C-alpha cells in the first residue's frame, strides 16, 4: 500500500493538470471561434 502522504500530492497534481487543461481549452476556444 502506498503511503497516505502520496495521495494528497497526487490529488493536487491532478487538480493542477485539470486547471491547466481548462485554461488551455478556454484560451483555444475563443481563438478558434474568432
């Protein structure tokens, strides 16, 4: 079993990736429609 301290780090990393992806989609969408 992985240490519990590893789970929060993974969750935070996933959150950062999700936020980054959302920002990219938000930035790309207006450009494509424009």
